[in-house]
C-alpha cells in the first residue's frame, strides 16, 4: 500500500520530465558560452579561466555545505514553518558568502597556493564576489522544486540560464578578459537574488520578519553533517585538479580540464531526477515505506540508464570527434583523458543521494567514507602523478569513484532491506546496457568509413546509425522502457497538438 500523499508512478516522471525540459532549455542557452570562450582565449588564458571558475564552483559547494537541501527535508515535515526554513537558509548563505569575499580580498594568495598560478591573485576579490552572489541566489534553483511547484521551478531554471548566457556573452563581447566574465557573473547573481527574494515573499509573506533560532539549530544539526560529507566529497573528488595544477602549467591544465569536463546534459538529467526524488523519498521514509523507496529508486536508475548507457557507448566510440568538434583540434590531447573519464558516466546513473539524505542516521557514515577515500586518493596522486602524469591522475579518480559507489550502494541496499532476489528488478538496466553496447559496435564499424571527414559529419552519420539500433534493442528487450517510450511519444504528440 502506498503511503498517504505519495504520488502515482508517472507523477514523479512528469515532474522530472518538466524539470528536465526546463534544464535542457537552459542548457542550450548556456552551451554556446564555453564554446565561444575556448575559441577566444589562448590555452594559457583558458586554463586560468577554468581555474578561476573551479574556485568559484568549489567555493560555492563547500561553503554552502548543501544547506539548501535541508528544505527538501523540512518542507514536507513542517509545512507551516517553511518560510522560516527558507529564511534560515538565506541567512546562512549570506554569512558564509561574506566570509568568502572577505577571505579572498584580504588573502588573495590563497588561490595562488591552490593552483600555483600567480595570475589568479589579481582576480581574487572578484572571485569572492561571484561566490557570494552565487551562494545567496543559488537557493532559487531549489526552493520551488522543494515545494513541488513545477510551474515556477521550470520558469526559474529557464530564465536563470537565459539571463546568465545573455549577461556572460555580453561580457565576453565587451571585453574578452577574465575580469569581465567575473563581473558578468556578479551581475547575473544579483538579478537572480532579486527574483529569489520576490518569490519567497510571494509564497511566504513576511518570511523575513523573524529568525526561528530553534529551527535554525535543527537545520544545522541535519545539514552540517551532510554538508561536511559534501565538502569532503568535493575535496576528495576534485583534489586531482589541484594536484595537476601544481605539476603542469596553465596551458597543460586547460588540456586536462577539457578531458575531465563533465557533460552538462548528463548532470541535468541526474539532478532533475534526484531533485524530484528528494521530497518524495523523504515522505516515504517518514511513513516507513522502505520497500516503496527501493522500488522508486530502482525505477529511477532504470530510467536514467535509458539515456546514460547509449551516451556512454556512443562517446566511447566517438570521443575524438566529440572533443575536436567542441573544443577544436588544439585540444586533441584531451581525448585520452576524456575516454578514461567516461568510465564515471555509468556510475552516475546510481542516484542514491535522496535515500542517504532521507536516512539522517547515515550522515556520519558519509563523512567517514569520504575522509578515507580522500586520504587514499591523495596518497595515490602523490605517487602516480610524477610517473604517469595526467593520465595517471584521471585513472586514480576513476578507481576512487568505483570504490565509493560500491560502498555506498551496499549501504543503501542494506538500509532498504534489498536482497539478491531483488536483483531481478534491475534486469532491465543490464538489458539496456547490452542494447547500447551492440549499437556502439555498429557505430564503430561505420566510423571506419567516415574517418577523415569533419567531426560534425562523423558524429552525425554515426549517431544516425547508433540511435535506431539502440532504440530497437531497448524497445524489444525491455518492457518498462517500451512503456516509457510510448508515454514520451504520447506526451510529445499532446504538446504538439496544443501548440498547433
């Protein structure tokens, strides 16, 4: 029996569909920007740009400590205090953002020590400003989704990416310099923060009038251990970039960064599913419906595998064409690193974060796991980097990720009471992988005949062969996938009918 308030199966799919549609639209708005920058900057300038925004991204994530995600835990449990929950999150992010700005303004050498790049000293105050604005305004991307307000979450994501792209492209057109991009990021952050304040006042009138300190302490009690695990995870997962920065110059770092670049669409899909799952799993946990959590999680992984398996095998075959098409032939040296880094892609379909966040008792387990993994990875990088260079570094990263996901999956399986008999529920995931592997073999054969053509032509031809082979295999081998494809086609037809 389903717990009260639990949505039907396709209601989760619908929420994820609209969230993904919004993020996909936002992605297409923003994807142009890095492709412009990589062509305007030299490799050394691009390496410095990547280091600066690496500091921004990690500063935002580490200092933020995932505190915004406490909304997913407290909104469903204490809806009458949702305004206070939101205000506490804003206060926390304002405080840590100001701390980052002050630290980088007073001690700009922090960035120089981290990246061994003296050019970053001049940009330290601007980087601190970007971290401040991104921390404060970033809650806009979570609050509407945490309230399951699909309409506003869709609007916010699309508009945020559109304005970000517009402001940043204007900045790089005005001046093809890193300083212009950093100021553009601050302007966009200010605009997003303004919309965030308006929305909170709209849904929680007078939310800012009183601080609920007792609730704030409870949020900290929930969020800090989780945030500490996130902080250690980021330090562990991204430390290789800082190790590499100490061993190579900015130009070589640019080549490594391109090889390690994540595929934005992959993260968009995963984050859409995880974001929708968080409040749903939280409610199921509160109702004691552990079996339903297991079923929902496995269904979500299977849905992700529908996209992740074909993407993995196609990019494995077409990695050279993919890199040179996006980043030009100057970055052909990134292909080997990119191919190794692709191993992480199938691991990301295991969307286990919502389960771990619902089981608050596992927050300290996450910290311990990340600390152990970080210690092992740091020791391995110190040994491997001087001998095997950047290829060795990315290999260490992949091995660490495999170990982490294996341990985490084992913990989640135990928490949900999963047995070996339940593995048959995951059979569809493996069938989809086999279908994608077969399509990859066919694409590899076709690639031989288009070798030497422009990368765009090679990608288009091999993609045109890969897609139907995979879709046919997936359609006939996996009944649930057949049902999902029929559902998406029907939804597309309805949307087209309404548009016309």
